[in-house]
C-alpha cells in the first residue's frame, strides 16, 4: 500500500516536472516585442501662407515694330545691322529717291507760281474796283449835267422861248446818261460783292492745291528714309542693299527688350485668384537666376478654343539677359492667407484609399492616421483645411509605411535617422 502511494507521488512529481519544462519552452519561443520606429515630428502651427500659382510661359518683348517702307523702291543702303541698339526716330535705311526728289522740285516750282498768281490777283482786284468807282463818278456827273440841261430847256419851253425839239434832245441825252450811270454802278457792285472775292478765292484755291501737291511730293522723299518707330535692338534684317523694298513686307524688325512679358495661358480655376499687380517670379529654363516681375494684364475673356485665360507678367530686363521666345517657369503670389493651419509639406502622405493623410503622434508616442484636406501649398509648407489642429505633432520623417496606432520613438534634435548620413555622403560624392 505504501508502495502504491509512493509510486503515485513520483508520477505526480514527474508530471509537474514535465509541465514545468513544457511551460518553460513555451516562454522561450514567444517573439520579442517590436522596437518603436524612430520618427521626426513637427508641430501643427497657425500662421500665414502664400497662394502661389505656377505655370510655364514664353517671353515676348515689351514692344516690337516690324518696320515696313511706305514706298516700294530699291534699298540704297542700310545704316544698322542685326544686334544694333537704336533710338526712336533714328535713320535705319535709305531707299532710292532720285525720281522723288525731282518730283518734289517740280511741285515746289508750281507752288511758287501759284503763290505769285495769288499775289497778282490780290493786287489787281483793287485797281479794277478803283477804275469802276471812277466810272461811276464820271457817269454821275454826266447824269447831273444832263438833268440840269433838261430842266432848263423844259422851263424855257414853257416860257415859249425854246423849240420842242431841243427839249426832246435834252430828254434823250438825260436817258443815255442815266443808263450809263446805272451800268457803272452795277459793274462796281459786281466787283465789290462777287468778282473780287471770287478772283481771290480762285487764286487761293490754286495756292492750296499746289501746296498740297508739294507737301505730298516732299512726304514721298521723306518715306525713302526709313526710321525706327521705337527704341530697341534690331533683331531681323531680311533684305540686303540693292534689293527691292516692298510696302507691306518688313524691312527690319526692332524689339524693345528692356522689359519682357511672360504670356501665360492659365486654367480658369487658377486665373480667378490672379489680379493685376500681383508679385511674380520668372525662372528661365536654362537655369539662370530668377527675376522678379508683376502681373500687368489678366484677360477679361477666356480663349474660345482652349478655354484658358491669358495672363501677362512683366519683368525688367536691363542687361537683356532674357530673350524673346525663351521659355520660363512663372510663380505668381495670388494671395496671402493669414491664420491658416500649417504643417510641413513632408508630413503629407498619400492614402491607400485615395486622398491624403498625415500621421499624428499623441503624448504616448503612438501614431494615428488622419485624413487631411489640403488647401494652399508652398514648397515647404501646406495649409490643412481639415484633419489636424494647431498644437498637435505630425510625422515629417519615418512615417512612410508606418501602420496606424504604431508605437514610435521621437528622435532628439540633432539625431540622424538611418540612411540620412548615407544620403548626404552620396550627395557629397556626386
């Protein structure tokens, strides 16, 4: 009996020992907890951000003139070449003009002759008026004498001292004198009222016509001298000396590139925020230094074909470093938003479900995935319309691929993440 109890006790001890060993083996096989992922965080802040609209554009000159001759004639000589800087009104080329000069000389002679005729007519008319006045005075005297003679003979006829025939002769003489007086008066009046003015007017009209013909001939001579309408630089000269310069075909092209204009075909949803006077930056495609400019024109109408709105940005170009036809990247500061919720651009991550997310770290160093609605963007900062609040911490480095509610370790200032040093060494080698 005792032997049976002893055997049972030994079996129990063996079972307990086996269970202990098995339990010990199970504890050793359990996986260790994962280490917290090192991350770098930044606070969500409230501040100002600029609404920057970017687009590509092509540069145009501030002003341009395709200089076309007003007459068709062979080119006698050019006074400028491509690349020469010219002033407004400067002589650029001279066309053959010997026939025009001769025609102008002929017109000048005709003009002088017309002026001489006008002076002669102006002087001759007063003489005619004076003579007509003298004729009137003489006819009046003859009329007065004939009237007195008629009166005397009629009185004598009444007294019976004179024959009737003599009275009739006196009446005939009086009638003739009266007719001559009236004719002289009408002639004088015609010279005073109509003849004088018409003669002078006719002579003046001849002078005006001759003057116009002369000025036209002079203008033709002037047109043979081709001058620059603007200040700028000669960019094209397609015709050579001796070749025919035709009206309607450019003889030279002059551009004013002291300022350049970037013409942007902008989408309507972007153009709605742009206005004249906005600051802008033009970055040339060749990698040269950016230049500052301003928006000068926002088209009030959209293009019917492309439905885009054309925006002009003008920038000074005193050293003519920028060239017409060059491609540039334009960044326009359309507005500044104050009191915006801001996070670093590196904190914005793509979501597997679409949209954007940010990882927020709580006070227990646990990362929480938040869907965020993005507003205005800058290269380094992003406006968050919804999803995070000022004072929270967002992950800026180490968040890519991090699971929701994962434990993280916030790196200390100056601490480098794995791979950062290698990246800097690689950049140094390059």
